[in-house]
C-alpha cells in the first residue's frame, strides 16, 4: 500500500496548489495500485478501506472541479469489478463509465467524477462525501433521478448536510420549471382554435327569366 499512500499525498499537494488534473492523475494512480486488493478484517483491512475511499472520493472532487474550471480532456481510469446496482445507479448504457466513451468532454469529466464517487461508496456505503459527489455529478449529466436519490442517501447519513439540501432544492426548482413548461406546451397543443367564417355562397336555384323587352 506504500505506492497508494504516496499517491494520496502527492494528489493532496497538487490539489492544494490548484492542479486538479495532477491531483486526479495521482489519486487514480494510487487507486490502480490497490483497486483489486481485498479488504479484510483487522487494522490493515481498515487502512486499506480508508485509503480506497479517500482516493476515489478525492478523485470525484478533482474531476468535478476540473470540469467546472473548464479544463481540457480527461485521462482514462480503469474501472473496478462491476458492483451490484444500488438505489441510485442505472445500468449501462444510460450513464458514461469511462473517459473512452463516445461522449462530450463535459460528460467525460462529470462521468469520471460520478464513477469515482460510486467506487468510494461501493467500498464504504457510509461515506457521505461520496454520495453527495455522486449526486452533484449525476445532476450535471442530466440524471435527475439518480442525483436526487444520491443526495437523499447523503442526507440520511448526515441530516444537516447543507450542500445536499441545496442540491435537492435546486432539483425541485428545475423540476417545477420543467413541469410548468410542459403544462403550457400541452395546453397550447389542445387549445381550441377559432373557426373560420365561411364565405357567403350564392343562392342555388333555377336561372332567372330574361327580362321582357
């Protein structure tokens, strides 16, 4: 785990210096070093679990910040062995899983953030930060239902989490605006249209008799 520990510290230094990409790359390198290590009972197992969660949760934050700041591109990330779906995950192909997916750069960055956060709470379901960061990334990807579910999971673990409350409020506001727009559109489609006034037609009957001379 020495390589993973060193990568964690290297990523912290890069992030503190404003290098979100360098931090993400360092934390991803640390993750790859221990990704498939089995977490067992005991002190070493506890440290491994904490290290895995820290590396992936931190990567989620770095990728999110990286995209928000408008940086270019996204390095690839190896995925862990697929986990069972949780209450706020959707099966492929509804969500990007790696930077190699044929999606926009925007989706690549937020997709990496979401994947890293899901890896983190997959290791430790009680990690509040991981649930919230998954919620934030899912919302940016347009997956409102998954975002809401992840934010609620974070609030269940920490009822006072202000960021999660704000995220849910934003979701509700967007849903209300979307519903109002759809209602207006629906009403416009079925609104009664005024009937056109038909032009007066000439009377139908036998031709008039010629006038006498």
